[in-house]
C-alpha cells in the first residue's frame, strides 16, 4: 500500500503588486510560490529563526550552473578521498 503525503493550505492576504513582484523574482530563481513557502517553513522549523533570504544569481553564477548542467568544466571524483587529494594538490 502506498502512503499518500498529506498537504495543507496556507492562506495569506498580500497586496497584488507585491505578489506579482515576488513571483517575478521567484521565477528568476526557478522556485514556485509553493516551494518558496515550504522552504521558508522548513528553515523556520529547523533553525527556530527567520531565515536569510535567497538572492538572484549573477551572470557568472548562471554561467557556471549552465556549464555544470552540460558537464562542461565539471570535475568528477569517485570518492571523497580522491576529492580531498585533489584539493590538497
């Protein structure tokens, strides 16, 4: 038998302009509003504090994301020991 994950709805009344602007930023981050709220709640539960915000990646970071997605300039290691040996060299 497959156990179904239950979900709950969080309602918040915010200004339409704020909602639109926030969702534009979330879209640039690649995060849905549902994911953003879930991430916020998880951080609050885990750390018992208000979490530090996310930032939109700059052009250099986006380039690295794209390259690693395409295995360009990506260094792979078969073990953690191999990684540390490479870092020490």
